[in-house]
């Protein structure tokens, strides 16, 4: 799924490396580390539906991972001591190490590995057209350098957004950094490679890079500007969604699916990323009530419409994750994309379910959707998704929780997410029931409105001072402090939690004034 190496080139290099009588070059040591990092990372996907054993040739998978990591760490230290500058191979093995850390929920370690990979990539000139023009480097090596840098750009954009940090790579990709060659199609490996306009294996990563490039170019949304988010969304529909290749469009052409087994999986990954980015676009407005008294009437309607769009985007993420999980066999997996996307979208829906203006039942369609004949996609305002009810959202969150509980058997990150989501979901009925029993949504008094907003704001604060969140959590054992900024949750190092019981016991402690437990419990 990551396409950090070119399989034919990697296999040829492996054979020549294995035939060496003696390792004499640093790059050969780096290649050994790359091989070990790939083995360690790949073992995280086992057992799987196609390989149900927990061992290979009698050796436990956990022992294989430990041995690979131990030897790789030693060789990497030797290589760095001899040559601090590095190479493309070193960049690749650092990225694989970071991806493995991500699978284990060690997102800070992933961030650190990514920073080192980017530093070395720039040190050896992967990002530079002049450096790539030096003699002795063939075209495939140059292309793999461009693809590796493109992958770094995608990972940097995604992780910095998730952790609410400044990206290591500033701005957008330069023209010379974009992939330029077609290195083959997504064939089945049996010599029946499709021809013509079939998607190339790297197409999904390229589209991910364009997605990151678009959002970097338009910049973040300010919570105070209600109009900008809608303008950005319309621009996104015109400039990005409308330009997607048919095989990757939101309403895709599936003609190649039978010939290219990995294409549906790649398309689903892209669609999840698209809707996740739309959640990010509308998320700054979460803490603003749709009937805020200082807003003009047209802006209140626009704000309410944007919250509806956020609900739709989050539901699309959960639906996409469900389909992706099914494609992976519906089994236990440590794949970080499943865990994080499930948790993030579910928490957004939990918060939105607390909005007193969210309908409790499915209202009739109003027929105000965009015309089906429109050439510009508008996924958040389609006729079948415009009218969203609270009960449907809660059912979607419950499905997400069930998935996290299943994945928690093999994933520490899923274990942490399931614990937090369980407690949040149990509090939703407290607010929604109280609001419904005291007043109809059209008759909510302004002071009660502001009180509800205050309760919800104390439940989920978007303060940018969440940089010390993890340290506070570990030093005080205070779950309420940890939830002060729900969007900083991914920065938690899930590997430091000994068990789900330890996490649950944290909630028993009395929290600070920003506690997410006490304000909700006290709303009765």
C-alpha cells in the first residue's frame, strides 16, 4: 500500500546483496536494515485470512519481529556512525520503521522517524533536480527518489494535521518532485498485466499527494470565518474531486477492478482520506452553536449547514472504514488507518449528537440536492445524505465502537480508543435526553443555549496548548486532562498504557475545570 520500493529493482538488489561474500559499503549495510525493517513491518499484518498461523516455520511472529528490530537497530547505528549523510535506502528504511511505530500506536516515535527521514532525504538531495542529474544514477533510481519524497510529503502532511503540528516540509511540492514515470500497472503478478489506460500502482499515492497539496495551498480554516469553509469546499469539489481519474472517482468506473486486485483497496484508502480532509475543513466550527446570537441569520443557517456537512463527512469516513475492513478480511488487524479514522470520525459524531438542533428522527427529503447531471461532485449535499438524524449517528458510533473493541485484541491504539469512546458514548444520552425533555429544539432559551455550549466546550476544548497533553496524562493519571483537546488524542503513546483497565481507572480521579466527565455528569 505504501510503494516505497520498486519490487523488481528491490528483488534484483536482494539477490546481488545475498551473493556478496563480504559487506564493504555503507549502502549495503543500509540495504540489510531496509530488508529487516520491511520484514518487521510486514509481520504486523499477520496472522491474516490468507495466513492464519502466528508463526513462520515454527518461529513465533513476535520473536521474528524482535529479532529483526534488534539486528536492524544495531546495523543502523553502525551505518550512521560511519556515514552520517545517508542515502535513499536509509530514507526508505526509516520510513518503514516509522510506519511500524504507527502500527503500534507510537505516534511520537513515528513523528521522530519521519523527521529523520526527511532530513536525510534533503541531505542527499532527493528533493533536488540538480542532485538527481548527477552521473551514475539511472532513471528508475531517480524516479524512486521522487516517489519516496512524494510519500514523505503525504505522511508529513497527514501526521502534522493529526497531531496539530507544523509540517517538516514547508509549502507545496515543487514540479520536479512529482513522479514522472510509469513503472508498471497493478497486475495480478501472473504475467497478465493489463495495458492501455490502466492505473499505475503509485496512482493512489500520487492522488494523496495532490490532496495534501490542495489543502496546504488553501491553508487552514479560521473558526471565526463561517464563509471561508464553504468556499474552500466548493473549490475542492471543482479543482480536486472533479479531476479524479475515473477509477478513483467517488462514483468510480470499476472496469479495471477484476484485472487489478489491489485497485479497490487503494480507491477505498483514497476515499477515506478525502472525507477525513473534509472533516478537517469543517471541524473548527464544532464549538459554535448554529443559533449563536451574534451571527446574522444567513450565517447561522450556513453554520448549521456546515455542521450537517461535517456529520455527512464523518459518516462517510465510518462507512469507508467499514468497507476497507471488509476488504482486509474483516479480521483482527493492527492497520493504523482503520483505528485512527474510526476513532476520529466516531468522536466527531458523538460531539455533534450533543447539538440540540440535530434532528431526532429522519425528516423527509426536501429535494434541494445538487442536480445529478452536474459535472461537479458534491458528496456532502447529495439527496440521500442531507437529512441526518441523531439516532443514525449514534448507531454509526456504536458500530465504530464494536470495531475498535475487536481490533483492541491486537492493537494498543484501538484499546485506548475503545475505552475513551465507550465513556463518551455513555454520556451522550445524558445531554440529549435532558435537552429533549425540557424544551423543543425551536424553543431553546438563549441562556440555556449558552449553557449547553459551555458544557460541550468544556467537554471538548480545541485549545492549541495541548502540546503537553501526553505528559500531563502520564504524570497525573488524569483522563479528563487528556480529553481537554480531543484532536490531540492521536499524539498519545498507546504503548505506554499497560491495559484497558489502567486507562478506565484514570477516569475515577477528580479532574480539573476542563474535565469532560464532570460537566456532562453534572448536566442533570
